[in-house]
């Protein structure tokens, strides 16, 4: 989806960078292993900060669409994390389960903070008017 206006430019770039980092970090964590927790914690902290930035810069006209989409992503990611054991049993590989769990978990660190920020901005906007 092309960016049509400049008001969402910061949020769009923050989300793009964060999603790329989340997917790359999830894959790297799966391939390298859980050995270095400092890198994992740092990556998750960076993803959370990108989520906060992206949520802060979501335009007011896009709030409803953003909240519906982000809540959907959070629910589906949560269900995917819960169902990871089932997918490993069906596919017979634990590596796929770890990859799925790592990527979905990293995505949750982006979308949960951004959803909270946008929801709070909306509540304050409604209370102000």
C-alpha cells in the first residue's frame, strides 16, 4: 500500500523497520539458538520503542483502521503462539515451531505497545471533545 500523505510517514517507516527487524531477529534467534539473552532483550527493547514511536505518529483519521488491524494481528499472533505446539506435532519438526514462535513473539513486541498508545490517544481525544 503506497503512502499517500506525509503525516503517516514516520509511523510507516517505524513499522517497516520494526517488522524487518522482528522477522530477521526471529529467524536469527531460531538459527543461532537462545544462547545470547542480551541480544534478544536488546532487540525486543528496540522493537518496543519502534512500536511506541509508530503508535504515537498514527494519524487521527487512520485510528479506527489501525486499531482493527493491530488488534487482529495481536489476536492472531497470540493464537499462533498458543497453537505452535500443535503445528510442531502436525509437521513433525520442532525447528518450525521455534521459528514461528520467535517471529510471532517479536511481532507482538511491536504491535502491543503501538496498539496501547493509539488506544490511549483515542480515549483522550474522545474525553477532550
